[in-house]
């Protein structure tokens, strides 16, 4: 049996990137070719504004001349929450919630902590017709006319298999698509020891999900996924993937021949009510100089036209932090000094789409994923395994001297062996078959 090493992850930006990098491993399979985060605990019993029961997350109206939609919100985390589950419930990608809350553990965040829900967006600088996808923000916008716009988080192409930019259109649509495996993908997985069939029929193993829209550029789709926790990551082979619930809505709202514009705009400038905002999705190390120069030119143009100064100190700070949330960089027109309020949302009774782990079943087959000395890291590992797609249910069993992470139950040995294979290929973990008996602590 292989003992999994203690996963000591730094808590700063480098730690966040390390965790995301680890997470990309489990989301690799694809069916297609500034404001400071609120991260402090508040005293128990402290009274604040009434909590809102819900907040709009997908459908908005943009006032004439405005390019900012939605509003920021916060939610207080509860025990066993993960940021990917909070992100999905509120219509966000893992990139957005992670960037907005630096230093917060993706998998084992502290209960009672408030986190920012970045539900305010600057519209891309593009024609407001049909679908516009901003790769930098990993966000899709569907313009419906009359100022109405729907927006959804997306997963995009990996760095070595990027999503193409340019003008396209929806050529055709299919419910319950069959995935015809491209030769390049088949070869890559053959080398990994995971040969794929020539085609994958509809079902839980199909990476296209339940709905697919084929673009005019051959080989590229906008589709669902069987790996919902990959939304907000560079994890596809070039296609655009959405949460299952979002692709259904988009599919129903998008006729054939709808224009699709794919852009890459990491520096967005917008206005709302006369206030100027910027939204930054790349730090200095990743900056695109031409896009950065465009942002500066826009800000200088607005400053000259409005005769109101831009706060260049705030611009510099937003660029350094790259939180991916709209930040005001000009004064409020009426001089009141009041900006947009941040809503606090009541934690839902149940997070939509959160993986559920079946009850322990004696005599069933399980997979031992690892024995770990620290509880937090065992919980983290179980959470990562749980967010495999399709899900591999996993839990932590406390023992006298360590914590055991097991996956299952599986109805038979064949299913358990398949889980061992997936853990090996997707997460490079050596799992071992075990049959759980009554003496759980000593398994």
C-alpha cells in the first residue's frame, strides 16, 4: 500500500495556484478538439443588515450606456462547505471565487468565514449581439436585446490546447450528443494507458454532457460536462463547457445561426451611473501589454471626456491584486462618497450540485486512497476525489493515529477496480481495493 504524503499547501497566492494546478489534473478529459476580499471572522451575535434570501446570478439588465451588471455579495461559510460547491450554487467558476478570496482554502475553508461572491461583471468590449465569450474572465454572455443579458461561467481550452478566438456562429444543436473521439485525443489517452473508444454514447461517461451546440469552426463546441467542478478552469481541448444546469438554459435560449464572438480581454473598463470601474483578470506576470495599453487609453479618454479624474492609485492596486471583480476608480458623481452596496446572502439550506456521499455499507467494496496524519489534509483529499467527474464518492474515517480516506461504496469489484484506474490516471494515486467490515477503525 502506498502512503499518501502530507499535503502541506501554502496559504497565499502561490498556494491557491498550486491547488488549482492539482485540480486541473482531475478535470483534464474533454469532449472537444480591486477590492480586498472579506475574509475575517466576525464576533458571534454581531448584528448587521438583514440577510438577503437569494441574489440574481445569471440574468441581468444593463441600463442604456452602462456596461456593468450585477452586484457583489458575500455569504458566510458553513461546516463542510467547499469553494467549488459555493461557486456552482451561485453561478460562478472556480477561477472567479478563488481570485476574489485569496488565502481561502478551496477545499477546507474555515466555517464562519465570509467570502465574496463576485456577481458583478463588466461586459466585454464587443458587439452586444448573440453570444460573447471572454476567455480571460472565463465567462459567457448571451445578449437577448432590450438591454437584457444572461451570463454563465465556462471552462475553456488548456494552455497547450487553447480555445480559438474570432467570429463564429452556432451551426447546429444536439440533445444527448454522442462524442466522436478525435484522433489526437485518443492518441494522448492511449499513451496515458487509458484507451478511449471511437465514440462515447450519451450517459454519465460522456464529457459533452446532455446538450451540445456545434460552432461554425469545425471541431469546436459549446457543451455541458460530466465534470462540473472544472468550470472556471483551463481544462478543455479547446471547446467551451458549462455547468449542466447552465447549458440547458443556454441551449433553450440560443437558436441556430446565433453569432458567437470569442475574445480575450483581461482588462475591462466599464461605467455605471457615471462611475468608472475596471476589472482585472491578469497580474503583472501574465499581462498582455497590448490589452493593458488599451485599458489605459480608455481610462484616459474617459477622464478627458468627463473632466473627472481617474484615481490612478486604485488602478495600480487593482492591477497588482487581479481579483477579477469590478473596482471603482473614479469618484461618485454626486459627491456622496457612497459606492454600490455589497449584499449579504443567507447561506442556502443545501448547495445546488454538491456531491453527496452514500452511507457506509458493510460488506461493500471500497478503495483505500490513503492514510494521512493530519485531518485537514485528509478532508482535502476526500473533497478532491469527490469532485471527480463522474463522481467518485469519498470520505474520511478517523483512526487512532491517522485518518483514512476511502472511496465508495461500489456495488461490485469491477466498479471498484474502475475507480482504482481512474484515481491512477486522473490523480496519479495508487488506490487499493478493500472490503469494509464491521470493525471500521481498523480497516
